């Protein structure tokens, strides 16, 4: 078996011999036990006595329930089931337990491969709860494993065994304060110091040259100012070299190779050897001896360690000491719940370059580096090129017990076709909170849909100095989500056609054999088919009567009422956006109504037996995509449900994961589609109803340009004031949900100070918590600092969130109103605050899988009759500039 062990030290329960001079390193604390002129060490490293130093550690006191962890990997997690490795592990576990260190021991089978071992080591390296990791050698696997590679895979800052090349190199160079010293040599030095014999100027001989004992022992003695000679089994004048040694350390692994008569009178002898020799007097037929012939050497040595009971226990004590030291070093730079992240504050240029030029001028950090900075583990990150990565849902499971951060939703007023800049403001706010106020902050936005790549409004991933980079990747190189959804839709549509075809061509028995094939004499019934049988009131799967077979195989789909691929793709996207897990996604997919039969009963994907394959196909699309802003703050892009016939906001999973990652003091800034009248309403009544999340603050984005439009012609200050009635109504719409509302006025270069102050004043009179000007398009996060500070203040208010209605009617589903986003009414030409209008509902579509009723209206689209010119001018693969 392959084993790992993790040790941690409980706060306030520190063993003195691990932190300072040993309190019980000898039988009499602080002084040796003499037998004539000899001293025999008998370390007791398993003492549970000793509390923390008086006054405690300020570092430890600042972290609640601080624990120092040591991970011990025997045989590469212990590969195999060697008795000696099990013995070493048990010694460490016992020592740890008796001094207040708990241990978690993980085993891997002897069939473990090198790659499996390395992946487990990387996982421990990245876990901030573990402060030390050791690899117990030898590696005993049936598969070839490179010991050097495995040993060096341990992070140097957690290499409490001191065996990595980096720590060994620092020791060799004399950087003793900046490395971990191997435990056995370190223990030997501690034993030597307890004799009172000064190492400085002494002749020291080290027998053995292993990486674990001999080589580091030589370096330790050398940098403690001894004159050191290293010998080994091939040294010709070994007896002569030993005879000159004031200090002798032996770790050659050969039983009693050093004779007692070789030892210099009064020398300090440290025997690191563990060997078994035959002994008929012992029940086992053998006994343990060291590398030094103890009975004769004890007559000449001033001090000598016995075997067993000498160096071994002190080695374990040094392991505990290194672990605690690692934890203390960690605490010097660690702030609970705080990311160790580097931001990039880019200096704006004048005149301002294009979005593409700004993106090209920014050097985004490698996505793996960003993932580590926000405390994601390598095994949770699936890189998709240099600048993007999909995040596995395992990360959310790992963090499920962590507290959520503050939840901020950004919406807007009813805008012009060019938009208000919601995404730019949201990203600027995230940059202000993160890069400028140094608060853990995530932004969550929708993944751009293919239709928006060359739209006049941009690609909905920000702009100017508040955008996601690299621009060409986020805009023109999609991650395959839409392709997977299209493929899923084709699977369903093809299955409908195939089922209808074979219903007309095959007998009921033949169709049943096709749908539920015999395998080894048994019917292979899928979970979806079992559910269909239960829905039909049939509690068995085989054998079925002729009537039961007929009910099961005959869907009798009405071809005139079957769904179309576009509607199906929209519902699948909404399902991805609203699902919190793979299990929930599959359950929702199974409920999609794709047709009705000729009796008017719904036909679902589960009836078609495709819900399972759909879930398998869409599993990868359920992973949020990690990217970054211009200033290096993290962003999740995930899903793009339409904002008119669906909820139009980033996925529940992206928001949930981000809220866990930022911690209780952090912020997540998400965006709702369209204005506060429909987009925000769907965000609350649909998305929040299913996610269970409750926002803390609402930010409404407004522009002088749009408010002038709502005020009517001519566009002057009076008309602007008249247009602010629309802003007031949207503030009231948001306040209806019981949350503080902040108005962010997205400033354009043509706006005057008088106009901006007028809008902010009108917003405050309307009841907004605050209203601030934002210049983050041209200044990045610095231009949204006032907004960030207002959000911080508002987030401290007690939450009074409420839904506007209880679910009712069909399946207790919430309602999605599909109307124009260009007016509060159903007529896009009516601006300001229209009154006395009817909202005609022409049809209601039950999106049972997504979980809402879509009410279609007679919204006219006069303003959109003329197509908008796509913004592809100047885009080339090859050009003189980047």
C-alpha cells in the first residue's frame, strides 16, 4: 500500500523540544546521564508535556483555531505494504498524537503509478491547510517510479524532511535560515549541542554520503565551523580518519563497521545506523545494532548514542519541529480569507486607444497562476489555452462549508439600442474593489453569444480599461458551449424523427426489442425508461403484457406540435444557467417537453430516453470559465441565456462558486440582462428563487444620453430632468425587492458636470442609497472607486430581500415575461414612464425543464426594423500592428 500522513499541531499545545532546546531529550532534562565517563542519550520525543511559551504567539492568536499540518507520504503515499515503512509511520503518528499533533494518514495501492503519486503530491502542495509533506522512502510500487522526481515534487516550503534539491542546495550554500534541514542531521546536531561540546574548530568525520544523512550532515558541521572529512565504505584509511575525529557521525548502513578501538578518546559518537544481525538468544533470531561496535566504543567515547533509542526518536522530534516552523513561516504571510494575488494597474493613455489596442497592450498572467492566486487547486482547473480555464465542480464541493461573500447585482435603466454599459460598470466595480481596495472580488458575466461578436453594442464583456482580456479570445474563440448545446438539440430532434419513423415501420414487439434490447438474457432497461414505466403506472420492467408494451413504445407524437431546434437550444441554455450540480442538470433535462402526442399529452426527453445522453454531452458545458480583467481581477464567464424569453444572467454555478471563493469579506459582482423592470425582476424571481442566493446590493447603471432620450426632444437640461422620471421608476422597481439601490452614472466625455450632478441628485431624491459618477471606461478601477465605497457601505445594511410573488399554477413555476427591453411597456417607441397601457399575452410556453412559464407578448419592434451595421471594420488576421 502507498500511504500519506498529515499531522497538525493544535493551538496552544506546543511541545518544547520541537520549538526550542529539548525539555526531555535526556533522562534528566537539561543534562546528560553519565555512566562512568560515558553519556548515553535516551530521547523521549513522545512527551505530551509542555504548553505554549508564556504569552503565546501573536501569529497564532490572530488565526482562529490555528493548526499546523504535516503530510507524511510513505512509499510515495506509502506505495506497497513494507513492514519497515509501516513501523516508521506508526512512530511518527504516535509521537504526533502524544504531543498534541493530530494525523491524517492516506494510503494508495502498490499499483499506483508515478503520475498518480505526483498528482497527489501537487494536491497537498496546494492545500493551504497542510504545512508539511514528507515522502517515506523507498518507493515500493509494481510500476516504475522515479524517486528523485517524486521527492522534488514536494513544494520546498513544505519539504519538512529537507530532501528536495532546492533545500539541499540552500543547505550546501550555507543558507541555513532559509531552508529546511533534513531531520536526522538536524537531530544529530541537537544531540551534539546537548553535550556542551563546541563544534567550532573541531575535527569532524562523517561516514556515509547519502542525501538523507551523510551529505547534509557534512554541510551542517561545515557551516557550524567544524573541519569536516567525509568518508565511506571505500575509504582506504578509514580507521586512521576515525581516530582523528573529535566528532564522529556514522550513517553507512553497515553493521558495526566502525570498531571501538578506532574511536578517539573522549570523542562524541553519533550512530545513525539501523542494522539486523543474527542472534539466537532473541525470539526473532536477530537483534538491532548500529554502524558502530557499541560495546567496545562505549569504553573510549565521551558521548555515544545507543541503537535503538538514540538518533531515531530525535529524528522524529526534528520532524515535528520543522512542521511547526513551516506553519509559523506560513502564518507570517498568511491572512485568513485573503488571496495572495498581484494586480496590474494600467495607466490610461490619451487619446484613449480602441478596446482591441488596450487588450493587446495588456499582458495577461497565465491562467494557472491566476487560479493559484484565488486558491484553486490544479486538479480543479482545466486550462483552455494560456488565458482561459474551465473550473471543475469539485471546487464547489470542496468549499461548500465556507461562508459566502457579499452579492452585488448590476442592472440598468431602459436603454437605447447601444446599451448603458452594465458590463463595463460591473467589471470596473470589480476592479475597484479588488485591485484598488484589495478586497477579494469576482465578477460573473455571461459568455458572449455568437450573434454578439460584431454587434454595435460590443460583445458584452466590458470595454475600455474595464474589459476582459484577451479580447480576441473572449470574443472570437468560444469554448464550445454553444456547439455542445446545438449538438444536444440535434440529438433530440433526430430521436424524435427516428422514433416516429420506426413506430410506423416496426411492430410493437420489434420496437420494444429495439428500445429495450436483450443482453445475456436480461432486458437492459435504462433509468429513464424505468421512470417512463412508472409514469405509465407500470411497476415492472420485464415481462410486460402486450398492452403495457404498446403504452411504452407508442409515443404517437403529433408532428405539427413538436418543438423547433431554436426553442430547444434556448431551454437547454437556461437549464445550464439555473442548475447547481450535474444531478440537477440531468433532472431538468429529463423534464424538457419536446412534443405532445395526438391526445395532447406532453412528451419529454425522458420519454425519448435521451435525457441521460444529453447530460453526458453537456457535462463539460456546466463548468464556469475563468478569465481576467485588464487589472488582473478574476472573472467567471458562463452561459448566455436570452434575456427576453429566459432569465438572461450568468449561471448559478458561477455565482455560487465565486461567492465561496471570495470568502465572507469578499464581493461577487454579477450582471442581470436588460433593465431593472424585466431583467432584474427575472434575476430575482427566477434565478434567486432556484439558487437560494440573496443579493446584498443592487447597482443601476444610467447614462445622461439615455435619460435625455426618455425626456424627449430637444435634448437639453430640462428634458434631462424630465427623463429622470424613468430613473425614479427603475429605482422603485429595484427597491420593491427590499434591497439598497445605488445608481452608477456612466460618464461620457460629452456629459457636463451640471448634467451629471442633476442625475445624481434626482437618483437620491428617488430613494437611492447613493448615486455616483463612474469613469471606469477611461480610468479602469480607479474610475469606479466611489461606486465601490458606496457598495461597501450599502452591503453592511441588514438584508430585507423578498420575492414579489409566490409561485402558483402549473407546477408552481415562476413567470418569465417576454417583452421588449426598449420600453417599460410592450411598445419600444414609448419612452419615459408610459401609463395606461395593456400588456397583451399572446401565448404561454411551459419551459418545464428550465423551470419557468414564458409569457409571450405582442411587443412591436419598429425601432429594430432597420438592421444595425456590424462592427467588423479594421479586423484582420495579419496587420502591421498587433
